[in-house]
């Protein structure tokens, strides 16, 4: 199954609240929306990708439980980016002070912020260019550090704020650098 993109602009422009209600009414679908207002229906992942995603989130959450520096989010969380896009990284982390600055209502629904750190894991159904564009969008909206893990091509792309993308052949370990101090992920 491939990603489906629907252009709603000829008939409707969904507000953040309308998009939220659409997601609640269609909980069996994984939905995103890009800055142009196109609705993106994201296909489910297979067992291997789902297991890899769970491992990433577990490692990130274990580190965060020790440091208590922020909040960790799964791929089910939609973030409203400053450009208006509504995106769901496979794993995300937000600094605690930024999370606590949100109102209780903002925390309940789709948080209106870009994560400080995000991981996208390329699954069999993902087009590389689509994920690269998504990572670039995160960076353009203020993401500090992001990893695009691409097992199919044995590469990791590292995205940093105000820097060029660094592409590595599959490293053994990725560092959280100064964004996630002390965090290391065994790839």
C-alpha cells in the first residue's frame, strides 16, 4: 500500500480543529497534512518496521526517564508545525520547558510545535524523497536534530538546524549530540 495524497483545497481548507476532528472520526487511519493543505493518508507498516520503531522509542524513552529532560512521543502523535503542516514523526522528543509552556488544551490535542528531535524510519512503503522532504520541513520549522534511518540503503541521514545534511553509511551508533546529551542509539 502506498501513501495517498488528497488535495482538498478546491473544496475546503481545514482548520487545525477540523483536522483534529477528522482524525478523531477516522481513528483507523494515520493522517497527516502538509503545509499546502493536502491530506496525507499514511499506510501502516509491517512487522519488521513496527518492531524497529518500537525499539527506537524504547531506547529514547529509557534515556529520557533517566535524564528527565523532556517528553517522548510515538508515531501516533501529530505535531502542528509553524508552517501549518500536521506531521507525525516515527519518534519525537520535546524539551520539557517547551512542553510545559503549552496549555493543557494544546497538550491534549495536537501540540502546536516542532519537536526538538525526531526520527523517521524508512519502511518498505516509504519513498525516500518523501521522507527527505519531510525531514527538511522539520528543519525549516525549527527541529534541532533529526535522523532519517534508511535500512534499505544502509544509510542514515542526519539533519541539524542551520547545517547541511550529513549522510553516513549505516553507523553502529548514533549520538544525540548536545540536543540529547548522553543518548546513543545502536543502529
